[in-house]
C-alpha cells in the first residue's frame, strides 16, 4: 500500500505540471518506474532496496494553434460576422481609423509565422476600404495604444508576423482610410485574418484553420455644413452681436450688423462705395473649401459687387472649380471676406421703399447642396418734392407742373387794397405740395421755402413759406390742420420720420404783404434730408398778384365863394395809387364855364401860366390837345380849352407808353381862372 501511494503521487504531480502550459512539440517524455522493497529476514533498520524499471520514452507531437483578438460574435472562427463586430467606431470621410489587435500563439509549436490579410463582409453590407494596412506595435512610438497620422506616415506596413513562440502575444494594428466620397451612415470595415505558415522545423506539422472572426466596423459621420453672416457673427444670430463698425473705404461708412443675419449701411448722396466684412465658418466635421457668390437686387443701374480677400485683393478660385472661394477651412475654422458695393453717387433704390441688398452665399465644395446666405444692405437716400400726384401713394415729380396759389392763380389773382398802412393785414395764399421718402430707410426731411415779393416802394421782401399737413389731401388749408414743427431740433421745420415709400401731403402758405406790387411771385422751395444730404428743390410754383385800380385824381379850389372878376386857383393831383406801374400817364382839365384863363395870378404865388410838377424823374411836358407836347408852360388858352401835363420819363420829347409812373408817384398841376 505504501508503494502504491507513492506511484499515485507521482502521477498526480505529472498531471498537475501538464495543466500549466502545453508541452512544447518535440519534447521527449521519459518515464522509469521502481520497485522498492526490504528483503525478508533483514535485520531491523536495514535500508529498503530500490530496483528501477526499464526507461519508457514518448515524443510530444506539435499541436499548433493561435488566436487573434478582439473577436466578433461569429460562432465560426473562419468567418466574420460584421453585424456583431468586435470593435466599432465612427469617422468622417478622409479620416484614417486604427484598430488594435493581439495575435497569441496558443499552440505548442515555437517560432511560428503568420500571414495577415483581410476578409470582407460576406454579405457586402459593410464596404471594404481599398487601403487596408497592418502595422507592428513598434509603430506606436509614443506607446499610447494607437497610431497617429505621423506615426503611420513614418512606419512601414507589414503583411506577416514571424518568430512567435509558444504562449507569446504579439500586438499589431489594422489601419484604413475612409474614402473622401463616403456619405453619412455609410459603413466601412475590416477583418484581420491570420493564416499560420508551415513550420519547417517539424515534419508532422498538421494544418491549422485560419482565424477570421475579428471584424471591425466604422460608421461614417459625414457632416458638410457652412454658415456665413455679418462680421464676426458667421451664423448671423447675434450671439454675440457685432457692434457697428466702419467700412474699409476711403470715405468710411458705418455698418450695423443685426441678429437677423443682415448688416446695413446708410449711404449719403456723396457715397459711392460701401465695403462690408462677412465671416464664413466651416460647421461641418471635415476640411472643406467654400465657394462665395453674390447677387444684388434693388440697386441702381451701374452698381458693381466685388468679392475681396481681407487685404483688399480679389478673392481667388483655390480649387479650380471656376468659383472664387475662401480656401480650405478645417472644422470650426472661420474666414473673413470683403463685399465691396460700388454705385453712382446720389442714386436711389430701383423701387421706392425697397432696400438695395447683396445676398452673399457660401457653398460647400464637399457637398454643393450645403450652403448658407447672408444679406448686406445699403440704404440709399431718395426724396421727391413737388406738387401732388393724382392718386395717393404716388411719387411726386421732383419739379412737377407748377401749382398756382389759391388765391393767386391767373384767373383769381390777389388784389391788394388801394390803401395800405403799417397795420394792414397780409393776404394769405396757399399752394398744394407733396413730399415722399423714396429711399430705403426711414428718414426725416427739412422743408423750407422763400417767396421773394416786390413791394410798391420798389424794394423786395423775402417772405418765409410756412408748411402745414394737408390731412385730408384736398389741396386746401382747413381749420385744424397743423403746421410742421422742428422735430429734429436743427432749426428748420420738418416732416418727422417718414417710412420708406411713405409720402406726406402739404400746404405751402405765403402771407403776401398788403403793399405787394403787381407781379408773379415764384416760390423757391427745398426739401432736404439732414441724414443723407438728399435734396430736391421746387422753384416753379407761383402766386399772381393782380393790379390795384388807380384812384381818381384829387382836385381842389382855393375859394368856396367868389365874385365876378375875382380869380380861382385850381390844383389837380393825379397819383398812381395802383400796385403796378402805369404808362403814358398825364393829368388834364378843362376851363370851367363862366371863367377865362388867367395868365397872371394874384395868389397864392406870383406865377402865371398853367404849370405842373411831379416826384417822378423826367421833364414835365404840356399839351392843349393831348397829342402835341412841349416843355413850355401853357400861357394862352381859349375859353373852354383843355390843359394836359405829363412826365417824359424816357426823354423822347413826348408822352407815350414808354413813360412810366411808378406806384405812389404823382403829377400835380395848377392853373388860375378869372370869374366872368
């Protein structure tokens, strides 16, 4: 029993040793048994006798085997299951993916070699990249467990793994690049497949199945996207909102971005160039080249839009597709470009009230369906001022058909009173007007006018035109209609803020002085935007002042009662009481009955004959028939005869239509008669 226990213990020890690792192929196992005994009758303490058996030898045969991990869920080691890959990841087109694997020699054959190939998806649902490569663990120079693009570039691909001893694990990488043309949700994958090579060190080397259940799958996450917006706000949502900035032009213009993906510049009448800064961003997940196009609308003829780099040079076509672009941008990267708009100075929008706009578009070269737009707006000034149009909302002609004053048109002229004093009231005349904002932004317009009015004394008085809102558009000043006020506090009445395309009907009011001479008054009216400088004048509306009648002459006599033989002295005063010049003016008188012309006066002064005087400049001429004129006073006149006196203002020796008697000028004649 003792001997049996010892043999069993030996067998147990051999069994325990074999469980730790496979015995290398070619190992010779030698076994020698023993019989141990004590001869019968031996004295006590006699050592036992050991008798060995003959040696028994066994050579261990090669049992090659290996694994490649990580495995997929395939139940068959020789075929992959791409629906249940061992490794998976996501990548974008153009990315290079790296999958680590470990090959382990699990057989008992040392110095083994294996070839590395790839097994595609048997169902072809997962696409196979064309550039599958394998790299040794030594390519991982920074020992981070993967390969960087630089490490891949510096390393040499392998197709075999050699010299792998029993139980040795060798790490390697499968690497491939996702095609640039891949679309989102496409799947690409690989299956590192190992095939054991024949080991010449062993004659009875059995065949070993390949290891091919190691699939990996990469799902394409392709996102091609771009945005363009105002300066420093590519998505145009105003978060953050770029503050107003100055354009890069010789005469800078303030540009104001908004949170509505627009930016706006206000032009003046002298502005010809506005240069906007726009910002493009690659919001996709891979490098992309972004084409830039621009379309203008609402600008006047002759407008040019130019795309420029930030340094002011033309935007170029870097990828050769015929469209200028901002070059290649990495994901998240931004680039600025300039949009220069050149237009004629003082021009207005093509349609009143519309905003001239340049729509700038960025388009992905990776996917031309991916694009975004932003709007660069130039508010152009526009103004019309003149007489009303027939329909509300029409655009008044800047200098329209002249409007005549009411009263003050040729058929119903203003007729001043015959007598004017310092307290005489003025005569109000009105003219209908209209002003419209033809620009593309709200604006306030100053309105002013002057009426140069000649007075009967020969001077000219400049009367300011007052403006009222014609609330009901009836071209008349009605009770309750209010005057324009100075809303912008610049000293001139204005329209207040008018929306683009809006108009305001006005009544121009002129207070014509009582002492106005007969004339046609031409109003000099102007509307102007203090913001943009847009100015329109209207200089052809008129107010007619008619002629005041000439009052009858004044005749006086020096005595109310007289006796025969006594003398009477008559004075005749003829005055131009009209507000207009009169021509060929003279006074005349006929000797009264029962009197005779006296050549000698006894009173009021020692002067005989008929004589006259005038405050008009010229020579007094006399006549007894109204036809023949002479500077000699009349000394002889038959009973019942007539005397004439006039002023020869043009110096031609007669009284005719060339002789002018201005308003207020007089001719005074005096003669004496004797009562029979």
